[in-house]
C-alpha cells in the first residue's frame, strides 16, 4: 500500500497496508547465538517525547541479514521503548507495535500510538517500537528513481490503450531493475518472515518469554507471520484493520475494487452536502465534477501536480472519512481556479522518507511470495476499467513483482493451530483492508475473535476511532487476557458531518 505521508492535523496521511498468506513450510534456519541484552539511551530528535513523567529511550539490535549465514553481514534494527507507567504488580510485559505499510517505520510510533492507548494498557506494558528491516533507520531500502515513480508531474498512472499499457509495463520493469541495483544482496532478505525473526531476536534481547503485539494494517500480517513461526513466544496479540490471507497482488486487486465502492459512497456524501462543497446535488453530478478535475490534472499539469498526484490524494483520503471534507473542498478549489493546496501532502512525495517507504514497500511485497505475470497485470487493469473507466490504481504496488529479480518460491506463512487466541478488529466498510480479510485470516487462527465496528468507513480502529465498545474490549484482552466469548459487534459513527 502507499505510504503514510504526514498531512495537516485534519488530514494526516494514510499508512496503508496489505498482505500475503503462507501455507507451505519454511526452509530451515541455522541456529544463531543469543542476542545480547539491549542497551537503551537517548533517542534522535526525530522521535517525539511523550508527556511527562513518561519517557522514551532508543537502542539498536544487531541481526544477521541472511540467517542461513549467521556469521555474515549484519544489519542494525532501530528500537524504541516507552516503559510502563504502572506499578510492578500491574506490569504485563512488552507490547510491540507496528503501524503498517509494508514500509512504515515504527520507532516514533511507540510514542504516538501509546498516547492514544487506554490508560490500563499504558500502565501494563512497555511499549516497544521498531523500524522493520528495510524501513526508517534499519538498513533502509533504496530503489533509486524506481523507474520514474517520483517524476513530477509524471505520466498518467492508468494506462489506456496498447502503447500506454506497454509504457506502463516498461516502467514496472525499470522499477524492478532499480530496486535490484539499489538493494543488492539484501533484495531477498527484506521480507516479512525475516522481520518476524527480528521480532523474536528482539524478544530474546529484552529477556521476555513472550511478546504482546499490536499491529495495524500490514502490522496485522506481520503479527500473523510471527504467530505462525513463534507460537510459543506469542503473547496477547491484537491485529487491527486486518489484511487477508492472499498473495500481495491479489490483495491489491481486492483493495482497488473496494476503493471503487468507497468512492461511490464519497460521491453520494458530497452530494448531500452540496451547500458546503458545491460539487453538485447528486452522486452523478459529483462524479462528473471529479472526472473533470481528473481530466484537467492530466491535460494541464502544473507545478508538479498531475494525474498521479491527483490519484494519490484520492487514495489517501478514501481510507479515512475525516479526510473527505478536504478532498471535496480540494476538488472544488481545483476546478474553480486550479488551487491544489488541499490536494497536496505536507511532505513531498519525492522526499527522503517517502522514497524509503516506497522502496521498502515493493521490496517487502516482492520478497513475500510469487508475483503475477506481466500478462495478468495488463488483463487485470483492463478488468478494472470495465468495472469503472477511471479506477484508482495507486495501491497496486505488487504489479512490479511481475518483473522482480528475486523469485520467492512460497508465500509467507500466517497463523496456525499452535497460535494463542488472537483478537482481530475490522471496520465494516474499510476500503484499505476490506473486512473479508479478517474473516478469512480468522480461519488460520483457531480460537481467535473478531470485533467488527459497524457503520464505519475508516481504516484503523482500536485507539483510533474513539469507540468505547472496541477500546474497552481490547484493553480487557490485553490487560486481563479476557477473550470475548463470541465475536463482538460494535456500532460506529457513520459518515461525518462536515
């Protein structure tokens, strides 16, 4: 999925997510020496400080790049910790957190997510953040120009006609070449399976028999991969906005179709608020205004803003309803006088953090399992256009795996009968990680329970939507180990009033 690009407080960027499942046994891994205890110290200035009296501390974990050669090259994993604020009797251990991606760093997330957690959870757990390998400061992936991905305004991301389709495939091939050249011998080892092994090395270095885990979006996939490989070391695990047990490319396709449904909901919502946004009084009129803006971005790109930037703005906004007002107002301003301010992220797409995210996103996805064929990529784009002539294909990153230099034989294993009971959480109408993914993943996690937030259309639920039904049940699970007797159904806020 596409990156989390920071936006203004009312429209922070989406940290997307996505998945692949695994059904086949993994290759044996050579035993490695125990990891030394972690030493924590001061954090870099980029890590925010929690409110006093809490504190955050940072350190490094050294792990092999390739665990089949444990004496070979090593990489460093950046780690952060906010100690539990309760008494020793209240402490439940450590809670690793992951914000999603793949490609999202997590060192700062330990501070920002912890601030939103229920107080009982903050008192009970040391919250541990880490930048997964290939992200942030942990041996960051570098795919260079990525086949022209960062060109501004860049070509239209939706190819129409055979010449455009060929140019699209050529760009994917160049992207794969750039990742192979920039990442080198790490290309095959920046995978979710290796990150799960890093998590267990982190557990050992912290001296913990088990780890609790809170993973959002891609983080849910990472947690399920850890439970598959280290079930006896998995503690209480919360998988929020769950990605389904499909290959990455299949997930991307499901997401692209869900975005079409969500966009229709957005059109109808904007029409109900015509007086506020001025895009028309019916869903059809809003759609027509949207298409006029999209065509204008392609015909008259200006100041680096073209159709790719327009589609990225739509992709970011559709996943969180609190961003819909900015999207609708941004389309109106663009049609009125070409003003793109509301459609641009605060941080540039070609900035350093975004480049690392986009690189890690493709490298991880393509390391996690087999990719599609080039012919299938073209055929699926045509199928999408038959569903809607103007789909949003921003999140279809795994298309590049059709040209990848490393060809993994199997998909990542997820879950299994030995895993402990896991709490799954999903928004009923989340287009980024459709709820069917949670229902399917539950089959790989016997004894797990699913909390569904109905009447909700956003991505990210626990300690995010402010829903007491979700938050209280999840806190009881994390703190007391209370597994709901059955799946839980909570009522969400519905669509926002601008």
